[in-house]
C-alpha cells in the first residue's frame, strides 16, 4: 500500500496537500513539514475500547434530563494546584501542562501523584527510565503504595495496561513522546500529537478518569506542535519561571471548570517544589540600608495581591546609543515610561543607560506596576532612595497622568498587612471609595510631577 503523506504547519497544525512557504492559517513562514498519514484504515477504532462495551452509545438527550450536579472534585494536598484548577481535579478532565524543559513539570506532577495516598495513580513516563523516576521519587522523600509507573510510549500498550490497572488518575510525561499505532509519523509530530491527545481525551471522558498531559514548550512560548491541542483539552496550565531563580509560577491559560485568573507559586528546593503561601515576603529583598533605584509595587497576579520589588539602574551612557534592558518587564513599556518622563517631567534619560529588573525572576503583567517602575527610575536618576516603607499602585498614561487600577482595596490591604506605612495610588481611585478602614497612609496622585514632589 502506498503511504500517504501530507504537510502540516508545526505552529498551528494546518494541513495541506502541498508544501507552502507561508502557512495560510497562522501566517508563519517555513513551518510546513511533511508527515506520513494513514487515513484509509477501514473502520478505524481507537486504542481505547476497540469494541463498544455494553453496546451503549451517546444518543441525543434532552438538556433538562442531564443532571447538572457537579461531580466531586479530587483535592490534592497541594493547595496551589487545587487553586489553579479551579478547586481541585474534575473527574474525566483532560489537563495540558506546558513549560520549558527543566522548569520542573515532571517534579511537580510526580510529587503530587506521590502525595495522593488514597487513589491509584498511573504515571506514564516516555522520557525517563524507571530508575530515573525512582531516583527522583527518593529525592522527594515521599512513599506511596498506590503509585504505579509505566515506561511506555505506544498508546495501544498504554490502554491495555490501563484496562488492567484501572487507575483513578493518569499522568502522561510527555505528550510529545506518545505514539499511536494508527498514525505513521514520528512521535512529537503534529499528526501524532493530535491523534494521541484525541485518544487520551476519549479515554478521559468515557472512563471519568482525569488525565494530565505534560507538554514541552517551543522557544516562542507556545505548546510545541500546536495550538490545536489547546482547544482539545479542558484546561491548559503553564509552568513558568526563570531557570536561574528558584521561583516558579503555575498559571491557568484556559479552564473549562474555573477562572483563568488563578496562579500558583512554588519554590524549587533540594527536595522538590515547595508551595509559597505568602509570595510578597519572598519577592521583597530584606535589607537594612536604603538604596536608590528600588521601589515596591502593589500588584495583583491572578487573584492574589503580591508586593514586588522593582530595581532600576540609571547611569551615564558611555556609548553613542543609550542602552535599555528590562528583565521581567516589557521593554517597550519601559521605553514608553522613559519617554513620558522625558517629555512630561523634563528628565534627560536620552543620554543615560537604563537597566530595569523585577526581583525574584518573575514576570509581571499587571499594568499597576508602572508607578513603581517610574519611581525606581526617578530614584536612581536622582540617586535618592525611596523609603522602604512606601509602596505604589498605579498605571501611567501617555500624558503623564496616573491612572486608576482595579481592586485597589485588596492592594492596600496587602500593603498594610506587610507593614508598609504609605501607599501612592491614583487620584482617580480615590473617587467614591472609602479608605477609612485602613491605617496605612494613602497618598492620591494625579500626575508624574506630583509623585516626584511627594517623594523627593
Ligand atoms: P524536571 O521536573 O525534570 O523538569 P521538566 O520535567 O519540566 O523538564 O526538573 C528539572 C530541574 O529541577 C532539574 O534541573 C533539577 C531540579 N530539581 C531540584 O532542584 N530539586 C528536586 O528535588 C528535583 C526533583 C529537581
Ligand atoms: Mg520532565
């Protein structure tokens, strides 16, 4: 039989009979790769349940006849994981966990599976040998009699083993190593990933077993292979962080069973990942003497208030073109803030090198960090420290106005809880709000100049 091939865009999964330089779907260049496909197997069944058990099929039902009682979620001992999943693991859900290699995905799920002592867990490892997993488990120092390991990549064999063991939770590490006998192309290719995920999805839905799929992320940050995966699964989590720092963030990208605004924070230690319950304390460096160029922002990441330290260094430029470097903060946003300071405040950053860093190696997306960035820049520019008892929450507009941010009370409450004495917020946040209950001093500011005068 002649083997059929097709071209797949490695970015979005678009299928084409001919090679093309540019993908018509996602408009990326040079993403087409030829893969073998097998389409004409008669009566193709999946590896999971080749024969329909008990002859039942999914017939049309009246919506009112469907019971809407939410099934009990499975609570893991890890409060951060429960939270990002929207309150525990939903039975029959398919969860994709993405992250760069080495970030700690295998550690996180091995650790969680080992801590779930009452249920039977099957950990399918296609990347590491049984010895390697065992060594890691020893390092984590948790023992569990209901934890089973399978080093296998063929979905056919995997489903045979699953039928024997009947696990209550399945973890696949990683989806890129799985191989379905119905598809000819290599593991990790778009058509393989699509097929094996579909098989896992059918298994999860029909057996009501939750399945976690671990997936690697490509350089540009998307889950390797394909966006197509993201809509096949119920929940997409992303595990991120800077490899050189110990802190890791587990973020919800999509969740059919909960909010996508959730976030879990971990610290990588010698014995696996530790949950960080009070992130603010670790993100602010403890120091006695006050240094210039440091300002604290009262941000909200996900649903949680978090105080984050912003560090700036402004120096006389030695080269013709001044340098701008930002870690954990959008570089274009930094350039914008510098332009605002230049134009509205009359500061001459044009002849200075500017370096900006968010402490702890985390990335902050919340625009309320602007005001702290601005103050850190000014503090370094003037070489005058900002008191470590002051924090900031405000977005900066193009005309130099300090704009209101959401959930201001939560931010103020967190700052007060951590012992700050003063918080600078936007004047527009003050309107109609009652801050009488706070003991912390609240300084409303409307423009960049007012901030400057209030600080120095
Ligand atoms: P790993 O879970 O293998 O990452 P991934 O599956 O995302 O590729 O974790 C990799 C790193 O974590 C590795 O560099 C070693 C480190 N690590 C610790 O620091 N402490 C530990 O207890 C464990 C198990 C791993
Ligand atoms: Mg791994």
